[in-house]
C-alpha cells in the first residue's frame, strides 16, 4: 500500500501551470484577435503558417482545424481512391487509420519495432501489393520512425509518404525536421501536445506548391467564392493561431526541459523491477511527448501510483487492429506480435515542462517502492 500520509498530487499534464508561466503573452495574443475580430483564418493564421513553416524549414504550411483533418486533407491531396491500400502502424491513435478509410482507402496495418514503438520497416515490404499507394509512418511518443528504409521502399515502389507528426514537434531524423521527409507532414496542436492550442488545431506541411495549393483550397470549402471543387470546412481559427504563435518561441526550451526530465526518469528507474525504459534510436532526436515504460505488472503499478496521487495514461489500451472497429477483419495476436504484446504492458508516466524535479522524484520514489515491496 502507498503511504497515504505522504501523498502528493501529480497530474499527467499541467496546462494551467504552462499558462501561468506565459500568461501576459497569451492574454495579449487573445486580446489582439478579439480587438481585430480576426476569428476565422485571417492575419493571425497566416502569421502562424509562416512561422511554423520557417521553424521546420519547409516551403509551405496550411493550417487546419485539427490533426485528424490534416491526415484526411493530405490523403485527398495525394489522390487516394476507393480500393487504394495505405500502409500504417498497428500502434497509434485511431486518427491515423480512420482517415485512410474516410479518404476511400483500405488500411493495411504493419507491426512495430520492439524498442521504439514506431512502424517496423522490415515488415512494410511484405505488405506492399499492386494496390498500395502510400505509407503513413507515425513518429510516436516524440521519436521519429526509421525513415531512410521507409523512403527507400516508397521510392522503389512509387509510393507517397505522409508523416504523422502529431506527437513529434521539433523531432529530427538525421538532422532534418520530421514532417519534411515525405511528401506531406501532418501536425496536431491539441492542447496537450508539445505545442498545443487552447482548442483543436492542426496543420499540413509540404515542399510542393501543387499539394499546398490543393490542401488550402480543399480545407476551405473548395475555395472562397469560386468553389473550384467540393471541399470541407477545416479552418484554424484566429484565437488558436495567436495562442500557438505566442507559445512557439518557448517550444525549444520546453522541449529541452522534456528531454532533461526524460533523462532523469531513465537514470532514476534504470534497473528497477522489470521496467523497460524508452530507447532513443541513433540519429534521432526524441522530444518526449510521452515517457512510456513497459512492465508485466502494469495494471498493479498503475493502481499503486493512482493511490499515491500520481496520474498515468495508457497510450494506447489496444493496438489498432484489436479495437472493435476492425473486429470484422479477424486479426489475430500473431499477425502483430510486437504491438499486441505492448498493449498490456505500456504505461505513460507524467512528464511536462513545468514538472519540478521534486515532483518527479516523488514519482520515481513511488515506482521504486512498488517494485521493492
């Protein structure tokens, strides 16, 4: 049992603490939007699009309503048609796969790397058929997927690549920003992300004007006034854009803090029980959107930490093929052995830039106590 006399309250994230740390900048940004009545698209959205493209070193950025829409818009721009097969990871949030279906394609799942949780390039080749049109690697938890072999496969088979960067703001692969390696990169700015809005927001980035022009038009009802196509309503609002622009100058510092805290977790938890700690693969910059450990005693550990006032999250409770949404496909554990094994073992620990070392030491201490009991 946890020592209730010494219980602290450690949230999984603390967005209010982040707001307090930059409150004057946020309040000023919001007031500017209200003062100009620039609520939908407009100068604040355009400013953020330029700033985010410049941060990544990519030619074009198109803001949209959320990260899910970003994936859908990207696939529509790349011409996904009914019957087209798109390969993606078995371990992600369902936006990655559901948008393939919504765009008219057929989801083809691929197993994951046991060390990094990202899609395993060694398994992709066996999934490619004459109907395959693209690959969507996910830079999961903040670590880039192994992009060189993925891009090589895509080039040899004439496939496009969309990078799902929803959890990987500022992550780099061999010195290049994620989102700039494939034809399109997609980002989510959900409030809890490393760069988060105060509501839903997303973006697509690309080095190709043709794709950017299509995505901007499609996301905004097919073009204002002319309506050159049927599109959707997926516009970032001015308030979210202004908040993101106010936060962006702090992102590098926040990222460094996440990396520092991740290193402290690794140092404090190394060799404790049967914990398997995150691994940073060579040539990759991990931005630690999440710090995910593995243990065969996951559920018991989670309950123990909850009693001690420590919030944890399961990212994700099941591998995608094993949700009811895909039950009709009849997937078996042996189809995705790594992803299936992970789903009962993974646990995300609290980690956010405003977390103090004392708070983190409390989390580490309780985990050590659990495995020592």
